[in-house]
C-alpha cells in the first residue's frame, strides 16, 4: 500500500473496530494493515485468495474476521483454563485465525490448513507480525492428534455436519465449535440435530462494517455437555 492509502485504510480499520465495539491499539491496527499488505504481496505469486484489491480484502477478510472478536471475547471470559486455545480449521491465508491472534493476544491460536503455501504464509506472519501466540500447522485436521481446544472455529470451510466430523474431536470436554456462515443454514443445522452427538447452542447474527450481506455464527456443543 502507498502511504496515503495506508492512512485511509487505517482510518477504516479503526472505524470498523468502533462499529463493532472493539478496542483496538495502534499496534493492532498497524499489524492488521501489514497483514493486508503481506497478503497482497504473497497473493501475486501464490494465489492465496481470489480477492485481489486491498479495499476488498479489508471488508471481505479483515472486517469479516473482526466481527467475530467480541463474541469470542465473551466466550473466553467464561472459560477457566489457564491456557486458552483456539483452532482455526481450513484457515486458508489465516482467516479468521491471524486476525484473532492479533486482536486477542492472550489466546493460543492454531491455524490448520492442508495447503502448504497457505500454511507457509501463516508461519511467515508469526514473525513478520510478531505473533508468538500464533501457530501454523500444515496438516489434514482429521489426521492431527487431538488438541483439546476450548474452541474450534471455521470460516467457509464445510457443512456443519462435515465440520463436526473432521474437527469435533479437537474440542475439549467443555469446549465448543463455531462456524462462520452467511445466512443461517437451516438444513445444515437440522442435519446436526438429527445425525450427530452435537447440538446447536446459539445462532448469533453479525453485522460486518461496510458489508451488505447476512452473516452469523453457529455455535455448537456436545449434547452431553448441555
């Protein structure tokens, strides 16, 4: 990004954070801006995302990921584990995992993806953005050893039932799964109720700044944890 466009982008990031009720430090704003810049740079060679322009990345990737931060803060405030762990499944270029790691530095965030170039990009971001709480794992999530996470999240990854099938075992005994979705997926939710040992605990509507589209979080827990 050029200096002038960086200032404008930073203003938009701060505006989005305000709209979402988030407190964002200048360091966090700078890291989000640097992340977009690095994503643009790597994208020219490695095709990490179909979105090319920085303006679109801000809205479709950064603001969309920022919209889950306040709900996650509320969730983790109720967990008592000394080390709070989140796994981002099918993380791609690190969305929402890298954004979460920037905004919630006390969380241990593990981004898992099967594509080496995407895992490499996230690994590079741990150093470039100075994120010691961020871990990048190149693996099939269903083949990883169980991670005992407080929360497992996904964004545009799979159907809810498939998400549970491949990643549910990484959720700790009292943990949850949450899927970032557009419109509430009624049929997928019914499949969870009918075909799995999980229940839909909440469907939380989200408003993404500068985006005119429906967004929600589908929260799930094991039925025996109810």
